[in-house]
């Protein structure tokens, strides 16, 4: 091979004679796995060796989200030297090229990553990228299979157990997820992804006070995290306060000091913050607590009219639709919705089918934002389940609010018997959320069954005083 030969932190061969190139690649690995703010360090790798295939293809992958116009030139630079690449570099090139393709075939991209990891199982960054793909495909089962495939080669690696915990919790295997997350925490107490996963478990089990105490104790280590991870972990904290019936001032404080404040930083990527901010506001709105937040949603919505923030990911777009419609920015909301519909048309048939639930949810949230509850309910239908919308790129916890919207729509539109049925089903799964009991109380009051409503009210009161004082 031309040039020289180095090995990266996984021990895999890379065709380069530059120590600084390899150092930048290794630093990028660390930034990806730690959700660090300095992922741009990968751009230093091709600067030190423009002929290095791995340096160029990883730079292209980074640029695809940070500066898309520059990604093709990096990919072309990698492709032009592919004959000189090592087998490892070629495998990464194939997987990344497919992953960042505009007309990506998710199944093909998954197979290429699976093939890569069979040959090079210590590449945890490729595993992380594959898990992002599985998340967009709504296939936590495939994600788990990949982690279990490479686990024997990575048993002492500090990030592997965080990567294991997330698909486990998405599959509802909470005990296993907690075990994996706690093991990851033992190996690296600074791992924000492990913090996130353990919080997920505690939150699902309605251990809200414990979750808040754990996360706030870890929070000082999040300052070096990229905008999404920092604000997302605080979003979880805010939800634990909310679901544990903490005073709304605590939720407001989290928003002001840990989510909105992130926008003041010069290296913040706005959409990452907007996703968590808007997701929090929707929860607050469903619970009827928006008055405490003053004009904050309107201020946020003004930023959301910037088209540069649209069409980055479906989950954000759906939340933006609601926020724009709710704050009276109807023409902008309609433009965004039409844009989403046009993107559906351009998808292949398989992708169109997988996104049908997503586009219906988008239309429903637009109508809900406008106050058209009847139309919103008709769009969601009588058998709505937000878990069927995972292809918008959202976790079960992020999707839960859409179920809550549906419960409220059922009650608001007189479908009380159905509302009681689905709320009681949800309470059987998670019986420690006071808000759900209050919705159920409302349902029974609407049916005239006052004695049952009183008993449910007492249960709600107990929960409301159980978590925070």
C-alpha cells in the first residue's frame, strides 16, 4: 500500500503514515461515544492526510448533518483512494456511503453495518451509527441483535453497556436495561448515555424522585455534551418533576436554565434544543399548565418559523407543526405540513407505508394545535397507539405524550367509554402517574359515576404527595 500503516483505537489497520490523522480519528470516536461537542475534530484528520480513506469518509458522515454541502467532496476524496484502503476502511466506506445517501435503503444500510461489525466487532462508533439507523427503522430488536453480536469482543469497554441498555428498554425489558445501565455506570460514571438510559428505566417505573436525584447528581458532567444530549437529559429531569406532580416552578426552572439557556452558546445546533423544548411544552400544554410559562412558547415558535430548522427529522417537524399552529402561525404550519406530504410522495413504496402513521400524526397535531379537536381525533382514529409511530424517530417515552393527547381528545369529543378503557389499560402498565389518574377521574365524572370518581381522586392525591414536597 502507498503511504504507511497505522492502527486506530480499535486495533484496526488504516492506510496512513500520519500520527496526527489517527489521533484525530480516535478523538472523533471518543466524541461520538460520549456525545461530545467536539465531533468536528474529525475534520482535522483529512487535513493531516487527505489521502486517508477512513479520515475522509468519517468527515463526510459528520458533515452530512453539520454542513451537508461539504459532505460530497469528502466522500469523493475517500472514493478516489479506495483501491489503497485497508479491508476495514473499505467496510466503513461502504456502510457510511449507504447511510448518508439521500435515497438510502434502510435494509441495505443495516446489512452493510451488520457485515462490517461481524468482521470488525470492536468498532463501537459503527455500532452506534447502526443503532441510529435501527432507531429510525423502529427496530430495537435489530439494534439489540447487533450489540449482542459484538458484546463478546467488548466486555470491558466502557460504552458498550449504554449501547446495550437502550434497545433493551425500548423492547420493554426494563430489568435487563437497568442491569446494563448500572454496569455501564460502574465502568464510566461520566457516560451521559448511561445516565439517560438509567433515567429512562426509573422514569418508566415511576421512581421519579430517585430519577431526579440521580440525574441532578450526574448533571455537572453534561456541560461538555452536544446540545441534544445535554437538553435531552434535562428534558427527562423536567418530565420526572412533572409526572411526579412537582410544582410547575421546578419545570420552568429546568427549561429556563438548562434548555433555553443552551441557545446562548456559540456552538449550539438549534434544532437539537428545539426538539426537547417543544416536546416539553407539549407535555405542559396537555396538562393545562401553559399559563405558568408566559410567552415562552410564542418566543420559541418565532424561531421555529426559520425554514432551516425544518425537515431535519420527522419528530421535530411534528412538534413544530403543533407549536406553530398553537401560536397562530397557521400559514407557516400549513407550509411545513405540505412539505412533509411532498416528501412522503418522493419515498419508495416501502418507506411510504412505514411513514403513513407518521404523516397522519403530523396532520392530527396540526389540527390539535389549531384547536380542531374533532378533526384531530378523526385523523388519529379509534385505535391509535403512539408506539406505531416510532418511524418518526422517537423513543417510547417521547411518544407517550401523543397518547396523552389522544386520551384528552377522546374525552373532549364525548368518547368517554373508550377513553376510560384506554386510560385504565395504560394505568395497568404504569400506575404511578397522577395525571393519568386525574384523566380517569374526569372520565368517570363524565359518565356520572361519582363514587368511582371520588375513589380515583383519592388515589391521585396520594400519588401527588408521594414524590416531591
